[in-house]
């Protein structure tokens, strides 16, 4: 770990950060937060120090590690450790603050202070950016620094770089991703074992895949944070987390997961962003993915993102969506970018902030999908006819329908059907009418069918 | 299409290209070669002109289009067309030459001339770089310009950027990719239809997926070009195309493809680069991929690359490996990078050229693999015992063995077996001994089993 304190000059809009590509001056890092990811960043930077310096053109040097909790210093020079996180942002000898403390309180204060002091910020904090990003990115521009956040979306998969740079020639039309490893682990286990949601959740918690309070993961909030970041880059719009429709997986049953499988679909929790003439869809919800599709094969804690763009067509990116070293890989990629060149030359959200254009976000009621519908009906004649009539009255076409033998437990007949695409509001009306039928017992279940497909079968 | 001739200054090692990020000066492009990709670059740059300018921070402007053949100017200003390709490299009003003429003669001359004249080069030409890259990258460094080549590998998939930037914190250990769409189309059809190689090749030629002379594609030369580029970035070594082991797919039979499938494997044509303590493996050959693996699902003309790296683990990148607009997407990504910032700040091969370290490339005889072996034997007792004894004598363990009923056509018994990992030289000895057995008819068939796995089932 090097600690060359020589100055590379501070940054302001008038005197932009000057690339030190041909210099040997290290990029001087203040690392805040020493949890799993923070420790992994230290380890990987140490382990691959020479490799990284030869790639970045200069060393990456951790000048300061700050954490409010006590940690073993793991052989690192104890002089660089400090308990005052916010003070890191005030140090003259730091070029970039790596924010890994999480949350939206101290982290918010730290990031503001770092930016105001002319320091770049690298962060894995999707909640912070989803909630305060529009303000923070503006502040960064004002102060001539960047906020880099590859680690905030899909762990170590370089999906932010792909969207912001690799696909920069394309009009991006849609994104669909499995972007929460906890949720995907739970769905994969429910699929394999036929287990109930809450049993698998308990297992995931025991294995460290799920938090004690799993709300952010299983209710889709974490995925919505990440989706907002990707959608902003893809569509050149400000962050719109608060307008993202979010539906979790806690109400999914092994019964529906198995019946979807019989119809040739795997249930995944997807983040979907889609561009239309009149606005964008931003939604996180369970969705049926055809079992031949690559996304259907993304199991366990893996993440994957499919991007549909006008020139390149569909591309898919897959890998570890979480974990200390995988996330550290993304943090270091951002640091290498900063070491290589003036980070402000690549717009943080892919488009010049001044050119971001807000988009109308469609209400979920206006979104069109095909649907998986499951009803429980009394074993009486005429049920199917009544259901079909209701759908017909709403102009909803049936793709396939499956009436099973009566369930052993409750003597009810399960009716499972797939519809063609229809606006959600019409489906809601139809479902309300079905629920009103005397023969239908309980709430009808509805799962949207994903229609963003990388058809790799051609 | 804009043609603002204002100067942004020329480049030399002493006076590096200055980022024009905050200027409105367009990046001035000389486009050479107007085939499928060249035309697509023009179309996409026109169609997405505003979008791209808002991302790049300034417009991308084609100043000059040169082609030795006559083309419709498709509504473009005919004044910017020229028949003199090489003269493009001499124009003062061009910042970057886009080389899309292909081949290694005129393209070589053009690229040298452009570099010598202080112009950046963006190219899709893997053959040129694989054969002359070490010289050309040095020349570019000498003249303070870059050669960018995202389009040379895996079409529109931003795999070069992922390796060079997105995974810059990692020690990369291995790459395995389906990186030739023609070959993958042929294998996919052989698999699906049970057709012979030459029948499917003829179909591919009729559909425009294969050249009249398909050698580069089906013999793995094109894949070896691409693999050399990826391996150089991944392992920080000069290009080693000439030391890449290359084996084509023309000798594969539907019989073996089907028997591999019965064992749970799909036959793919892979480019594999792997790092060891003592050197690297660089090899292109048919390989058995487990049918649950994502690579096994990459069908038709799609490409996919799996990268194994120490921090991030395994990541996978998939998309269109060819086609005009997909390749144009990669060309434009490189142009946007150049428009955004000084391209020379990111090493062209991911590592500073001065820090590239040549690696010993393992002879294929020293490479370890598991093997699929298929023999045809006379229907006589003792054949299996003889085969097993030969393998045992070479210390080769059998994973599974399948003796089928005699083939209707020739009355011979097919013996199919999978071995554990063994050094290739030992397998060669065993195969030679088997071929010497009186009961074995014809040459034994051997296909390596891919052992680079993204196990997405966890």
C-alpha cells in the first residue's frame, strides 16, 4: 500500500482534473466503510497492486481507511485507519472517496462533503443514488468531479460501463434484469424444492444471502434502485426511482411456480425498463420467462441483464451480483478509470447532465403485458365458460387454458390460463369480475409474462 | 452529417491529444470501406446523431468516406465521397480513421499511414491486428494515437471494454468464447437437424452466413484472431496469434454431436485462453459443453464470451457477433470514447505497452483436458477390454463408457467414452494404440471437454 502524498492538483469546473496518465503519482484513495466490500477492496488492491498499476498507468493507493466500528487492520499500516468517516472527505491528500458505508444518512453527508471538497466519489450505494442522485450528480458537475457507481448495480458485472460507453451509439429501447441475488436465490429454491417462500427466506437468512429485514430485497426496492440507475443511462433521463412500480415476491407460491413451469415458463423477479413513444415503463415484479431463454437459466445468487438496443440488438451480461470481491471488482474498475483519465470527460449518467430529459413514466395500469392467471373454483359446471366470457368482454384473448383435477386439500379446481397482451387496467377489471363469481374462491393470482426476449434459438 | 473543419490540434507523444469534452468541435471521422459495416456506421451515426452528441459531449462528424468501389451515396453529401482510400489518411481535417476495408494489405498501409500522420484508428479488422498488431500498437504509441478495436471481437458485444476496463481490478485466469457466428450457426444446425457439415455449410453460404471460401470461419482462424486480442488484454501479453492452436469443425459428424448430447453435452467451437503458472494456453477447437451451461444455449449466429477472473468470478457476455449494425455499434462506441477523452489515457491492450510481458504458450500436447472418444469396432469379444487396458496403461481414467448396438450401415459397434482430465500427449499415445488394434476400424474421434464453467446452477 503506497502513500505518496504528492499533490496532483484539485478539481473545479474551471480547472478540470488533469489526467496523470504519464505520471507515477498514485491515485490517492480515502476508503470509507470496512464491511465485506471495503475489506475486499483492500485485499484485491493489495493482491493485484502491480497488475492494476500497469493497467491504470499509476498506482492506486489507499491513503486513509475510515470506519465508525473497530476492525482488524489485517496487516495494513494502522496509521491509515481512522474512526472519523466524515473527516476523510476533508483530507487534502485524497483524490477520491470510496463510499462503502451504505445507507442514506452518513453516506449522504460524506458524499456531499467529498464533492464539495473537490473529490471524486466511487460508491456501491444504490439506495443513496436512487434517492438523492439527481441532486448529487448536479453537485458533482458543479464541482468538476464525478460520482462513479459501477458497483451499485449487478455487483461485478460491468453493466454500467456497457450502457454508458459500450452501447453509446445505440438508442436503447429496453432493459430486463435479474438484479437482486437474494430474490433470485429464493425463487430458484422455491422452483427446485417446491418450498414455500417463508421457508426458503429463512434458509437464505441462515446462509447469509438475506438480511434480517429482507424487505429491500424481496419487495423489489433494491431492484428498483438499480433499475432507476440503469434506466437513467439507457434513456437519458433523470433518476426516477420514486416513479418505479414495485411488486415483491413474497406472495408467490410453489403452486404457481410449478404450474408456470408446466406451461414452459420460469418465474423470475425482473426489473424492466422500456421506452415508448409516449414515455417509459419502469417496473419491478415477478414475471414468467420462457424456459428456453437465457434469463430463465440464471439461478441462485447470479444476476443478469438483457439490453435491447437499436443497432446492436439484444446483448446479455451475467455474473455475480453481490459478494465482497465481486463488488470490489466494480469499485476498482471505477478507480482505474479515474486513474487513467479525467473522469469528468465521460458523463456520469452516460448523457451530459444538461441534456438529460425527463420522461413520462407510465402508470402500471397503462402497461401492456400477457398474463398468467390462476383461479381456484368450486367443482361446478359453467365456471370455465364464465371466466372465458369475462375475458372476452374485456377483449382479452386466451393463449392457453388448463383446468386441473380438483385439489386434494380443498376440493377446489385450479384453473390456469395464459392470456395475450392486454393493458393492465383491463386485466384488473376482468380479475375483479372473476373474483365476484360465486364459484371462484379466494383472490385470483396474476403474474405478468416477460416479453423482452433474447431469442438465442435463431 | 456535419463537416466542421475547425482544428482540434494534432497529436504527438509530447503534445497529447487534448480532450475536447467541453467544446462543440465535432470529432472528425474519415471512414474507409463502404461495405455492410461501413454503411451501417453511416446510418447509425445519422439516425442517432443527437443522442450520440449528447453522450459524447460533441458531434461525431464524417468528413470523408473512401472506398475503391462505387457505392450509392444514400442521400449523403456526394462531396465527402472519394475513391482514394489511402488519401484519407493524409487529410488535415480528419482526427480519426475508421478502417473497415478488411484484409491485411491496403488496410495495413492505410492504418500505418493514418498513425504516422497522427490520427487515431478505429478498426473492425481482427486479421490485421492479429497479424500486425504488435507492430501497429507500438507505432501508435510512438505517435501518441490509439488503435481502438471493439468491433474486431464478438461484433457488438462490448467485450474488449469489459476486459480492458470493466475487469481492470482482476487477475484474469481464463476466457472461453463462442466467437465465430458462422461456425456456431453450422454446429447449431448440425445439432438440430442431424445434418452433415457440408450440407449445412452450403445452407449457411446460401443464407449469407458463410463466405464462398469459408476457411477462416470453419477452420477457427477467425476465432484465433479474436482470441489473440482478448488474451493479450486478459494476460497483459503481446499478441500471440501465430502460437494459437487451431482446429476446425469440418470433421465433426452428426453422429458424434448426437452421442455427445446423449451424454449431456453440446458441441461448440470454442476459443479458450487460460493462464497457468508456467505459461498460457491459447486454443481454438470443438469442445463439449455441459448442456446446462449458458454457453451450450448460445445458438445460431450469436456469440458469447465467459471470463473467469480472481475477484469477480465468472462473468458472461452475449449478443450478436456479426452483422452491419451490431458491428457499427462497437465502432461508434470506440468513436464516442475518443470524442469524450484522450484515448491514449487507456492502454490500447489494457496494460501499458511497456509493461506487456510475453508468456510461454503451451504446446497443445502439454494441455490437459477431459476427452470424448468415439471408436468404431468390429463386433468381436474383447474390444472394450483392450480399449480399457490401453487407457489404463496411459493412466487415463474413464468417466463413462457407452457401447452401442452395431451400426446398421456398416455392422460396426460404436464405442463412446468420456475420460477424466489427462495431458493431450498421453491421450495421443492411447489413441494411436487404439487405432493399431485390429478390431478398431478407422481413426478414433477425439473431442476435448470444455472445463471452464460458469456454474449458474448454484
